[in-house]
């Protein structure tokens, strides 16, 4: 649709919605049995959520949840936004003497370092490729401060839910790890990686030499008032065969939804992904093998999933993040009246979000896996 047509459509909607700010905001809950609901805006009093469907009797380590939050929090290094949020976790319910009660787990994280004045200019401007325009069209009202609900501040709630889910997975022997595999044009090579080194560098790339080049390119982009995108790879090890609900809730479909629901994500691929499209079947097929009666495959182009169900091999997928929208330089845009304006770049922003998004990817993957573990328990009468 052309810009002007888009604007007319918006004005039409605005007319219909006048004095009617009653539209409910759906889409804030994720999962079928293990469910996370999140609430909050970037500069409101707090963000938080409810994890419902967590089975009773899980020892819950708040230290582990806090560790994951610290990996996501702003201000953690020189290559992230300088907003300082301690993101101290407060669990309000559902946990007693360190153990889940089976009741809803409520939690909040207070917003302490909101500098809302820095965002006044966004009351009357739409940032190109951000969510200002679309939120305004949809609701007829928006909290412009720090991006409101569209801010990735919300993803801290996913990290809390995901860290609880990850503790269930770890008790079952699974391991979920993500790392940065590219930033802009700087890419990690395919040689064997030591994934214990992910957090050795502030960019969360396990190859030290590539990590340094990534950091340099982020610092250069920041100096230019620009942003960079990148790719995160995720590996889930020791997944039992048999998880996933064909046909609409294939496990890769749920992973795709989980990843595509993260702010700034523009691509998801599992296993051979798009590169599989140019291979021959004879090269792509994962040939079965067995060792001591255990069936496995020699290659893993399927990414650990066949027919929407895990096959017992590692799940591996990639998530592509765009260069985020807010540039600390002037850009052309429009105001809500449709007049052309020049937008200033102000506020505190990430020059590249991928290092902070690593725990978010791990968290969303864990939410999907735990949900499918619980759903699979009703798959057949005889185990
Ligand atoms: C960890 C993280 C931090 C982010 N920080 C910023 C930021 O500082 N500035 C910005 O413009 N967008 C940032 N984003 C992206 C926006 O939240 C996102 O682009 C916006 O909500 C519009 O959604 P879309 O890009 O998915 O269409 C961040 C995303 C993530 C995952």
C-alpha cells in the first residue's frame, strides 16, 4: 500500500475509534499448558507477569532467574543501551520455601530508570520501522514513552518465565544454549565452537577473534548513530523423541511463532533452513543409524524435528534480527497529521540488540519445549 493510502486508511480508522478506547489488547499470553502472561510498558511503574501451569514440586532457583535477567538487562556493557535497570526479581506468589506450589507464579520487575522527557518528541512523530504508527492505528492511543508496550523491556518477563521453564528442562536432562553467530557482515565460521565460552565476551559470540570484530563493528555503528542486525543460533541438546503436536502445533511451528514474537526478529529457520532448498534429496536425507539399539541419524538437516515431532536429535535453529529502528541521527518521517517532518534521534537505545537477545531466544525456546513436554504426557495411554 502506498504511504498516502496507508495514512487515509489510518484516518478512517481514527474516525471510527473516536471516544472508543475500549479495544482489548489480546495476545499477551503464550503457551497451552505452561502459560506465560506478561504486562507492562517501558516507562510505567513496573512490568511483570504470571506463569500458570507450572507443575507443583519444582525447586525454583531465584538466583538462576536473576542470572538470566542480568544477561538481558540494559546497561550491562559498553555495547548496549545505557539505561540502567537492575531488574531485581520480585516473586509475589506460587513459590513457597523455594518450591513451586502448582498455583500461578506472579512476579514484577520495577521500572526505575525511565527518563520519559527524552521521548517527548515521539508524541508527535512516527519513527520509521518502529511500532509508533501501527500502535496508534490499532488502539487510537499510545504510550510514547520509551516505546510503551512495544519496547523490548517486555521481554524481561519472557526471561523470567523462560528461566522457570529452563529449570524444568534441566531437571529432565535437556540443555538450551544460544549464541551470537553474526553481527552485520561479521560472521562466525562453521568450525567447531566451544559453547562454554558464550559469556566470555560481551557480544556473546563463543569465538574470541570473531567476537572482537563484532564488538568493533557495533562501536563503529554507535559512533555513527546507526544500528546493526545479526543472527542468533540456538542449540537444544538431549531432547527426547516424541514431543510436538501435529498438525498445527508442530514443534517447529511453535518455535517459529515463539521466535517471531520477539521484537525486531525478521527471520527463523530450522535445520538446513533455506539452504536445504538448493540441496538434492540424496544429500539432504538424514540417514538412520543405530548404536546399542538406540536409533539416531548420521546428519541432522531436519534440525531434530520430523513431521512436527522431535526425533531425539539436537534441535538447532537460527533467528535473524534486523538493525533496530531508532537511529541517533536525523531521519525523515511524518507526524500524526501526515505532515512531513525531520525526526531527531534522542533517548537511550541499543546499537545492536543481538547480544542482549541471547537469553530471550533461550527463554522462548524453553517455554515451547516445556509446554510440549507437558502436552506429550497425554499422548498415549501406555507409556
Ligand atoms: C533486546 C532488545 C532491545 C531493543 N532495543 C531497541 C532500541 O533500543 N531501540 C529500538 O528502536 N528498538 C529496539 N528494539 C526493537 C524494538 O522493540 C522493535 O523493533 C519494535 O518493537 C518494533 O517491532 P518490530 O521491529 O518487530 O516490527 C529492541 C529489541 C530487542 C529484542
